[in-house]
């Protein structure tokens, strides 16, 4: 209590302060509190200036609530005072401590209050903060006309209680305001839940939620968007600004909505059950997607919650604002709860539709089971089931894919609407390493769409882990945004497929348990659609159930196709064996027949057999030659004189590869491309001829060794070789190599036999000629030495031009006898000299010594040798056209043997006492080649040789030998049949001038 103050005054002040504090505790109006405070200060204290200002934390300023001035003008006291750094008022607000000023009119930090103090005559001033719980709610200014005036201790106590009570009242008022202004979502949610329970139609329920949401959050507009899986489109179903009443009406009137393709990230977030809040520069989506979404909705802020039924997205509830807005947590909780209420209502709405679809799906499954049970034709059953499934799912393509099992090829069924294109299997690098690509077992598509004509890559890794363990189908909504099954994308997107379902057809059966790799070979069912769409869980489960049923039909088809392929391979094998057993025995014809067979059976436009080696002499050859070739197309033609080095990369790789080797495109070596230069060649199938490791051991002096070779088949780059025939080709190639080697050996041995026959015949004829000539000379020598010249028969002459014999009746001359004896001895020596090369050079094989030979001399000698036969059968010989200047190019001794043989056979076949006609003529061919001397021999006067002997005409072995001899000279020996079982012999020998 102040010493100048009486107890009664002090008690009155306390009573007045108590009443003011009581008012502050009970009053909730700020203006009343301020007025009560001002009245108390003006009545209890003698201050020239009183002012109260409240603090605005957001704008960091004080706004006046009134006060007392000496002039009574309070307009200035209700002004707004912005706080600046260094100001006196900011110091009070920040530090929350009272500040005294001796002279306010001279205080530079007082700002506008300095001028007010000068105006109101205020010097000493006191600033007191209104603080509660470390928060400043305002400032009180008390000014006096005295310099340096400050409140007395009692006054300070009163002011502390007064201003503390005012601050506490302001604090409570702010708490009450915040509590009353905070949104509580539970009340409107209970209210709208009660409304939805009384509304039978779903659209009415949605409208109730939209109205309550609009009232609670207060956005520009509230909307419910529904999702169409088939179109991947969110359409506007209900809103406070109605644009569409449903999907049916959107077909006739353009309804506002969103496509998933436009806002894919927004769709994925909703599908993950995430709340999307966009506003005031904040967004969980990418800036590009956010801008596109807001632009499409024509809003600046958005709050969207997903509506999900059975874990499937059916739509979303959205509140949209035309201004940027920060969404409160209560608003987010409300919109999420409201969306869940809609989900409950949508779930109940979908129950009837779900039951109906479930009944339809059950009927579909039962219908598929009935079709599979009633139809003996598995292909027809599969086609009917595909039609039912495509109609139910609203899809366009149905495919069944199968990896080829071991030893099986690919197989295909059409789609029932158009002729199926053959689907060949994938290519093989080696027939023992079969491809695991998926080939098409069955496919169905609209008439105006192309079928799949290529194999699909095997599903491995993460993709297979998604398909294999799940009974449901793997769904891809939009291939442009889904990286799964990327190896199929190029093939299927090229056919217009954008979304698909993939499901394995069946689990392991009893047969597959024997095969540990059968899990990788389960058939797959693929449903394709040309536009992006969402596949719901019911559709995925339905495909999984139907796929298990279709497994029976597919296994039946696989067994039938496997049987067909086995029969085809068996027929191919049988045809190959028939070719090998019935082909010509000569190696060239045998090679040609085999290459022709491979070209026809495998439908290859180019087939080659390249060979090298074959004899010891040729074993060092470094080039492979074309032994046989079939070129059915000019785009695959190769030069007939093709020569390929054995060090070629393709040949070497084929020699080191067991079985068939496939090369395609860039895999063909560059050096090999130089001789495989035809433009059509893009795919090769090569196999080296297998070596007969188990064959008989060749003798060290055998003239043969195993020749090498390879078969090459070529086609265009797109060609796929029939997988099921390749093992058969390998087996037949082994048999071909063995039979071919045997044929080569047999041909060589046969050639050796023929050569030995010729040599034996030639030596025998030479020996006969030598024996006859020697016997003649020895007989004449004996006559000279024993009987004298008088004993020589009259008219006998030698065949030598220099031999002379005296006629009968002349006296013998000893000197003439000795001279004649010496001449006969020289003739014997000359004869032996003629046969010396035969002994020295033709011991084991014939040797040609071609030279210029007078035809008349050879003919005279031949006639002399066969003279005894002609004399015995009284056959005459007539010769025409043979002149002394007619020379031929041949081996004289061999030509003489041939003529002797021909004349002897003609004498034996001619009728006794008949005549043999010989006619020589020079033949000049039209082509520029060597002229020939034609010698015709017949027992008829006719020389018409227009009718050659039949192919079955059985020539004597000696005539065949003579024919081979003449052909070795470059000539020919031909035989023609004439009337009366007569024959004409035609000998052609090269003529030389």
C-alpha cells in the first residue's frame, strides 16, 4: 500500500481490481475486455495517455484497440503499427519485458509514437507486454506529462495482475476460437452415413457424399469419377456440377473425364491406395503429370482419394479448387474416409452384378467342359472354347503357345476364320541343341487382323516367376508402360496388341513327372487386346480356370501332331533309304540322286555336295570341288566350276561340329560369303560327311583313302528348317557317307578290274600276234635251212615290203638263201623290238603312246593276222576309201589289236563264203574340232547305221574292251543293228595330216 494512500482507498482499489479480474475470467468478447481494462486504468490511475494494441503474429504488427488521450481524439490509437527491427515496440514484443522511457517525445526508437507524444504533451512513458505462456498477445502504453515518471510499486502490482488477467483471457479466447474453427470430420461422416443408409440408389448416395464433402471442405467443386477398365478411362459420374450420369450417357454426350494414358502416374498412385494432395506448390506427382492433371480438371489444387472394391480400383473422390490451397490434415482424413464409405456402397452395388457375372462365368466354365468332353476333334473343341472366352473377356486375340518337346517339331492349328499360316519352329544352331522358343499351337483373331507367323522367345527369369506359381493370369494393361515380357513386345505390338493376359495352361501331369524340365515347357494361353485396358481379378481367375481345362485339348493335339511328325519323319527316313538303295551305282549319279532328294524333301532351292581327296595321289589337294548340285532358283545359283579352299572357316567349323550346323545372316563367315555370293542366300544348313570309324582297315598299299566332303543347303534368311526332320537327316547323312565311300571303293576296284581286263586282253593279243609272227619267220627259216629255196610254197609272200621269195623252178642260190635268212632274223628282231615297251612300261597298267599312224599299214597287218580265219571260212574282204596318205592319231599297237579283234569277230559271225565290206571316209564335223576317220565294217552291202543297237544289246567282253581302247584314243566304237540279224561296226579315229 502507498504511504500517501489511506486504507479505505487501498481497499477500494482492490475491490475494483477484483471486479475487473472477475469480468475478464467470464467475458469472451475481446472488445469488452479491452473496454473494461481501459475504464479501470483511466479511473484508477492518472495517466495522460493510455493505449492498448493487440499483436498479429502472421503480419508481425500491432493494431490499436483504443485508449485515452488528453484531447479526446482516439483515431490514432486505433491505427496499425508495423514492427520493424530496432523499434521500441518490437523490443517489447520480442523480449516480452516492460520498458520505461524518460521522454517519449525525444525517443528516436518510438517511431510514430514520438510525434504522438509531442502532440499530446507526453514525456515519461511505460510499455507493458500482454504475455501468457511465453506468448505475447499485445502491448499497453501508459504516458505521463512528467519527465521520467514511472509507476509506483503498488501500481506495478495492480498493473501486473490486471495485464496478466487480460493476457490470460486473450489466450483462452484464442484457444476457444482455434478449437471451434478446427474441422472435425467425424460428425459429417456420421451424418452422411446415416443419409446413405436411407437411400436405395447408388447415385443418390454419391450425391449425398458429394454434398457433405462440399459443405465440410468448401472447395470450388466436388466430383466422383468412375473407372472403365475396358477403356482405361475415368468418367465423371457425380458432382456438384453434373456433367454425366453414367457410362451409358457418355456414349452419346461428351462427358468430362481422364484417360489413364494422360495421367498414368496418377492412376498408379490411386491403384496403390495412395491419397493425392496437390496445392500451393506441393504435389506427390511429377511436375509434368501434375500440370496435365490440373489442366484437364481445370483446377489449381486437388485432393483425391481412391475408391476400391475388393482390392480393385473403381474410381476416386476428388475436391478441386480454383485457387492454390494447402489442404489440412482433417480435410485429408475426411476425404479418405468419405472415399471408403463410397467403396462400401459400391461394393454392395456390385454384389448383384458380381453374382450375375459369377453365374455367367460358371456357365462358361461348364460349357467349355462340355465342349471338351463331347468333341472328339480337339481342334474344333479348342476353337469353340476360344470363341466363348474371347466373347466373355471382350478381347480380340487368343493364342496357345508351346515350347517344342525333345524330338518334336512345331505344330499349328488355324483360327477357324481363315487358313492358318504355317508356323515353323525356331532355328537351331545344332540339331542336338533344340530351341526353347514358343511356337504357336493355336491362334484366333478377327478376319481383318494378321496372324502371328513368328516364334516367341522363351519366358525366363523374373517373367516366368510371375507366371509359373500363380493360378491367375499375368496381366499387362499397357505395354508402353509395362516392361514385363519385353522379349515378346516387338512381335505382338507389330500385330497391334497393347494389353494382354498370360496364363500357364496346366500343372504337371503324370507324363511330365518323368521329365525334370517339363515345367519350362508348359503351354501358355495368351489373350490380347489392341487397346490398353485393365484386367480385373475375376477375369484373371477365369482365364486361369479355363486354361486348366484347355490343357486336355492341347495335350491331345500335341499327341496327334507328335504322331504326325513322327510319321513324317518315318516317311522321310524310308524315302531316304530307298534313294540310297536305288540310286545309280556310279558315284556321280549316286551323289546327284542324294542331293536332289535333300533339295526336294527339305524344299531347299540350293543343295551342294562339296568333296575333296579320294586317292593317294589326290590326297594333297587343298580345294573342295562341287561333286553334285541342285539349283532350283537363279537367285541361289553358284558357278559349276566352284572351288573352295579347305581352310575356309565354314568348312572347318562343319568338320569340327558333330551333326548339322546352321548359319544365318551375319553368322555366315565373311570369307565364305565370297563364294556363297548369290543374293538369295541368307540361311545355311551344313553337315560334314561322317567318317566311318568302324569300317575295315585299309591295307597299306591300298590305292584308296577316305575322301572328305560336306553337304550344304541354302535358303532365304527367313527360312526355318523343319525341326523334326533334322535328326533323320543326320542319320541318313551317315548312311549316305558309308554307302558313298563303298561306292567309291567299288568304282575304283571295278575300274581296276576293267583296266586289268584290258591289259590282259591287250597282252594276250600281243602275245598271239608275237607268236604268229615269230612262228611264221621260224617256219620260213626252217624251210631255208632244211629244204632249200625250192621248197618254199609258190605264191607265199611275207607281209614285209622288203621280203622277196624266188619262184618255183629256179635253181637255188646259197648266197640268196643266206641273205633271206638274215632278213628273216632282222624281222624277228624288229618284231621283238616292237613288243619291248609292252614288257618294260606296261607291266601292271596300260600306257598310251599316241602317234601318227598310216591307216593302210595297220589295216594290212591286221588282215594278215586274221588271214587263217578268213581262209578257213572262205570269206572275202573288200576295202574301199583307204589311201596311202590317210593317217590317224592313235597307239599303233593297240589300234592294230582292236582291228584284229573286230575283223576276227566279223569273220566268225559272218556266213561262210560271204564277203566282209570295209569302207573308210573322212568326217569333218561342223564344230571346230579334230576331223575323224570313219571305218565301217559289215557283211552287208548296205552301210545304213541309223538304227543303233538296243540298250540291252549284250556286247562281247572283248568288244567292250575294244570300245574303251578306241575311246581312250579320242575316238569311238559303235554298233548298229541291220536287217536279217546283221550288224554294222563303226570305228571313229582322230585324223592327222
